[in-house]
C-alpha cells in the first residue's frame, strides 16, 4: 500500500511538468495550456511587410504563447521548440509562401557568446522541428552573427537598423545551391528589421530570399 502510494507519488514527481502551469502530465505542455496556446493562432496566410518581404506567422505574440517562447528561451525548456516548430510547419503546409522550388530554411542565428550562455539557439531548434514537419531542407549554419547586438526592445526603428547593421555574415555552406530560395525562420517577428538585415546579407551573396516564417508575430504596437 505504502509502496504503491510512494511509487505513484514518485511517478507524479518524475513525470514532466508543464512549464506554464506546473501540472502534469505534460508533452511538453499539459492539454489545457496547449489548447490555450492554440487559441493564439493568427489563421492568416503570408502577408507582405513594410519591406515587401513575405511573412508567415503561426500565432500572435500574446499570452500564453508569449510565456511558452519565454520558457523556451530563458528557462531552457528545449522540448518546447518541437510542438511550436511542428505547428508552424503544419501551418506552412496549409498556407505556404509560394516559391518555384522548395526553399532552404535558414534560422536567424544568435551571437556565439549568447548561444554559449543559453546553450542553444531557439530559432535553430524550431527550424529543425519545422523541417521535420515540412520535409524542407535545413541550413542551420546559413548565417552567422558576427557581433553581439543589444536587445531590440525599446529601440526606435532607426536605432534598430543601426543596432543590426553588419551584425550578420554568411555562414558555412558546404554546397551552396543558389537556385533554391531561402526561407528565414525566427521565433518572433516584430518590426522586420532583423529579417531585412539577414535577407540583405544573403541577397548580396546571390541568393533570393522568399520570406520569413515565425512562431509568433507581435502586434504593430508591441515590442517584445
Ligand atoms: Zn499547463
């Protein structure tokens, strides 16, 4: 009796807890939080941003999706990248950005120092799950961030552009195939400054950039 209770207790203790509400079981979210995250979906297909780049986002950057992304980035819950990347991939399969050939997927990189501190690049983890879902090819090292940048939070548009100027360089491409377009991938789309800076580097190197996919999109008056 006691051993049964102890075993049940230890299973409860050891079973993964939902990073948003601490309930279990969680895979990686509990059913209730996952349902609430899904209610953040934009249900909007690709749209052109102010810089004429096509952007497809899965959800609005609002609670609880916002909390899920924070738990991935700042609390180290890497498993969160999988359902978010798959959900984005599923949305891409329904409403893709039209391209003549299947694109390479290039995640927005972190600066090396920041990646060492965090232990991973959340965009690369999301991109891996996105590619598992869609079958698109991942070029995880397609871009490199050559210098640290300040968080974009609280910066005006001109300061954002200045902050990211020359931040990105071409990464390691073993067999560059420039006939394929590039699809950028990031966790959050805010003003498009990051996408522009990354796309400019690839375009200068001869690639066409068909657009960007993100898990979340900030409303225009929101700066994460
Ligand atoms: Zn939960």
